[in-house]
């Protein structure tokens, strides 16, 4: 890829990969933000986080088939996911905030099994495709032969909007302030009258919701299949490790970094395939074992 | 003139904009106890952490037995002859007193974790380690508790265990962070007697709030307020220093 | 936040006797006439192999306190090593292929450990998982390494030099039993060695260990490498026994199962790992026979264990004894 004798074709290819990388990164951010918040504030590691992504995708497929509208499916799915997250926190997770990481690892691993089976019972084990909504099913032409799907841009757009909303929520609202206070010093926050239980529920439900939304909007691109939870979970963990636990900003920077490194890595050095991201993680670990933005 | 074993010069530690320790210098001589006092938040624990390697300094130097140790890892500083006890009891609670001290004593052997010989030999059979361990327990006055689980001994005895573990590595320099913390009258007197016995052959730095103990033990006194040294000298000098009286001792007494 | 728990290290007399009886029972089993003997022989062999795998993790988790979610990587790698070493038309000698395969796993553990051991707590859990997944995808995505289909091991290793025909299920069974006992005895020895004592200290209070002069990074890395090597021994045996390796052997589920096995029986004494491996496999087979949706049962079982008996059967026993002691 030469910069100075810019071939339009080369540039278009570069742009496509760039947009793909950013899109992947933003999607990862949706998952990583929830994971890092839940861990940073409540101290819980959740291996089943990828399952929420998977359940979101299956819900998108199922409801789209029912209502013939992806948009409606996403709205319904989001509500269900948030309620589900709230109940899960209230009924199970809140008893594990002070437990060993080992216990949390086991608990959430058990949940993975349960979620997989529930999905299997409800919706089976088949792979499904979800149609891109008609309105968005076109591409912006870049050259004679290359174009970029509008839906992917919309995906990225939605992620950006949600990221901005998250930022505003956490830094500009009273709820956000309470969340940050709770993360900083739980006892003090409670003494000041902040309802910590409520905060925990909100944060957890938010995390689950974001993961499910990610699965839903990604479903037309990635299709819907049983193993999709675990493959995204691992990338999510890498993002959180690189970014630093508890830092949403770190998760954003790290997610974009991972998205770009993975995309360009696969294009530029195909022999390494998916290794590029792990090499990035290994490199970060050598200098900042607690992540780039560790608080 | 006593031998200078540890010399810290112009130590500074910043956390963001805040200087927890600001241009502090401390010298520790053999057979001398140097007490560091000051109100809470004065930076005494931070200073101790800088000297023991738990925190790297932002600026300044530390020479231990002639070698520079600023920014080194705690384990290498320990191996160079520095022992440190903690204000918040930092022992192995589930182990017996013997096992607690034995581990500290074992570290002196400098085993390589990669040497298969030490994977299959018996830890109990290390005679030198056992001797060292027994001696440290005896020095700290815990012989009667040797096989008791550390979590079940009294608070005062746990503080003694803190000291025993520090002694088991046979250090020449001792940093003791509030060894009398939380002790009743009788226990405190015991501890003071122990510290007095330890003075010989060691250079000691004592961070303490208990003023009776400080004036009973200290050969040299440094007063810290807000990260800086406001006075340093013999206990009598420091006691009569108007700055010190205003800032600290006046309120305490 | 990991709580430094006391683990049961010196096994009570009763447990020692039970262990000895168990070993005798395993030794006697092939002589018992029964239907489907071959099937049970294979099943027990697999359980013993998994017990070795679980014990290797116990060194890391129960003794040193390092929760690795990627231990299966070293299990699978040695299996693949055997698969690559075994040509299509001949068996290879056990005597150099086993050490070589285990060394390959050990080397991988050393390299990965170098990066991973510098992290703590939750980071450690996540990065061990990440690197194991990296290895998983390395094999999954590469046809040259067998891809998702895996590789066959056409011949069991050749041990005829000592009169063992490993193609014979009974011979293989006894070889595995010997390996199980050998690894158990080695690990018990390590537990009470200076190295093992240091690892226990690291589990309980790493900070103080450093303060008294232990280079804990080196100790943790050595434990990680040794655990990986022993996992390799198990993986080699697995590949030899089943005649087949695929990336799932290095996958996340395998690693999580190992953790479960170690927890179930009680951590830190290796006997618990053996019991846990047998128990876990038995439960899984039981559920699989019961229903197509066995994962639901398995998941519920795991969740229940965490809620009711997070320190395994041993933990239950300890708590029970403690409560009895509280009564007037």
C-alpha cells in the first residue's frame, strides 16, 4: 500500500478495511464496556457475557421472523434483555460480589451451559441468517468495483450513539455520579444515602442490554449460530485486559485498537491469521500488566 | 562513630499532583534506633514503603550497605539485608507460627525455583533454616506458641510474629512500622523490651505513635508533617523544637 | 479478591486408607469378570488420565493459588505432538515420545507463562484463557495442523522394550494407573518440598513472600511450567488412548472442566483432584445418558456446587466440623 502514489483502488481497499476495523471495534466496545463496568463496579467476572450477545442475536432472528421487522425485533429484544439482566442480578449475581474469583468463574461457566441449553430448547441449534432491513440494504460505491454496505455504517453509527449516551450517562448525570461513587467507595456511597443495590442492578442490566444489542445489530452481518458467544467473549476479554479493568474509556480505545489490529492483521499478514491481536496483548502485558488505562 | 547502614537522600514520592513524601532524608546507623513520628497522613508509611521497595520513589536515592536500592523490587532489597514489619499485620494467617517464620527463614537460602533438587527434598529437613527459625521465634518471645495457628493467637502475639518473620531473614537494617499498634499496656512493655534487645547489631527505623515507647527507645528522632521533615535530631532537641511543639507534640500531649 | 484459604495438606488417616483402597480397587478391576469389561476399562482409563490432568492444575490452582482458565492448551498440545510424531505406518517409541511431548507442553507453558504470570487476579484468569484460545484457533484455522477435523494417531506408542503392548487395553490401563500413582507421589513430594512450601506461601500472601525475599515471579513461572508439563503427560496419554486429537482438547470447555474437577474434590492436596476428576466425569456421563439436554443439568449442577459447596466435598466436611465445634 503506497501512500504517495495513491492508487484509488488501494485507497478504497484501505478505507474498506479501516471501516471494517472500526466497526468491529465498536461492536467489541459494546460488549467490553458492559464487562468492564460490571467488573469495575461490582467486582464480578462474568464468563457468560458472551451468552448475552448470542441470546440477543437469536432473539433478533426469532422476532424478525415473527414481526417481519428487524427494528421492532431489536426494540423488543432490548427491553427483554434489560429486564432479564435486572432479574439475573437481583436473583443470582448480587450474592457473588464478595466471593472468590474462582467461585464467580465456576458460577458463570455453569450459566453458559444453562444459557446454551435454553437457547437450544427454545430455538434449536441451527445457523440462521437475518435479513438486512430493506431500507438499509444498499451500498455506497467507492470505485467501479468496490462499495461499502450502508448497514455496516449504520451499525457503527448506532454503536457510536450508544457510546456517547454511555459517556453522558456516566459523566453528566446524577445516576452516573452515583455509579462512579459506588465504584470508588461502596460504604461511603451507602452512607451518603445512595441506593447501592439499585445502582448495581442498573449497571448489570445495562451491561446485559449492551451485549444483547450488539448481538442483535450484528446478526445480519455475522449470522446467528450457537458458538457465537464464546468467540466474541474471548475478544472481549482481550479488549478489557488491554484497556484496563474498570475503565470505559480504556475499553473504547482498546476495542478500536483490537478491531483495527485484527482486521489489518488478517489482511496484511494472513499467515498469522488471528494471532495479531494476541501478540498485541502479549506486548501490552510486558509493559502494563494491568492494562493501558488502569485506574 | 557508628556504621552507616542505610542512607536515604532527598526522597520524593508524588501521586499525581500530591507529594506524599517530599525531599526526605534519613540515615540509619548500626546499634541505633531512629524513630519517625508525625500525624496521620504525614507520609511515614509511604517513606517506609519507599525504603522497603514496596513503592518506587519519584526522586531521590537510597543506599543500603553501600548499594543503591531506589526503585528495586522488594525481594532484592530484602536479600540485601533489609527487614520490614508492617503496621497492618501481614502474616500467613492459616499457617502455624513455626511455618510462618520458617518460610521467612527459608528465603535466606536463595533457592532457585528451577532447581529440581528443591522440588523433591523435604522442607522440614533444612537444618539451617530450622535453626534460624527457632532463633527468630525465641528472640520475638513466641516459643510457647510455636505450633499454634497464626489466626488463633492474640493480636499482641501476632505483632510479635510480625517481628519474628522480619528477624528470620537475618537483616542488618530493620524498618518497623508501628510495632505497638493496637497493644495493651503489658504487651507494649514487652514489645519495647524486645525492641531494646534488638538494637544491638541492627540499624533500626521505628515508625510509631506511642510517644512513651518513642522516647524510651529512640536515639534519633525525625518529625514528618505533610510529607516533609520539620525537625530531626536527638529526642531532647526535637522535643524542645518550637515548630514541632506547634505542629504535633503540643496536640498529642 | 482471592481469599487465602488453608487447604488440607496432610491427609487424615481415614482418607489415606481410602486412597490406598481405591488404588487397590483400580488395580484389581481388570480381573473382575463382567459384561462390557472393555468399555469400562476404557472409561476408567480416561478418568485416570483426566485425574492426572486435574492434579497438574491443582499444583497451579490449589497450591499456588493461580486460577488458570487455559490449562487445557498444554493438555492438547502434547496430544498433538504425539499425533505429529506418529507416522502413518508405524508406532513410535514411548520412551522418547512421551518426554518430548511433555517437554513441548512445558515449553509452551514457559513461553506463555512468561507473559501471563506477571498479571494478577482477574487479569490472570482472562489472559490464560486468551492465550489458550489463541492456540485453539491456531490449530482450528490451519489445515496443516489438522484444522477443525483434528488428526488421527494411528498407532499407540511402542513400549514393547519392557514387555508392554499398549495396543492391549489392559496393558494401557495399568500403564495409566502407574502414571497416575507416579504423578500423585511426585506432586505430594513437591508439596512438602522447599519449592512447594514457597508456592503455598505465595497463595496465602504473595506480598509478604516478596517482602521476606522470595522472587515470586520465578516461583510462579516454574509452577506454571511444571503444571503445563504434567498436563502434557495427561494429554499424551489421552491422544494415545483415544487415537484422535482435535482442537477441542485445548478449548475453553476443557479448561473449565479441569477447574471444576479440582474444585469438586477439594483443592491443594492432589487426592481431591483425583476424586474430583472421577466424580465429575461420572456425573457428566450420567447426565449425558439421561437426556439430550444434559448441558442444562450440567450447568445447574455446577451452579449448585458453587452455591452449596464451593470448596468441594472437603469444604463441606470442614464447615460441618466447624459448626459442630460451635455447639455448646
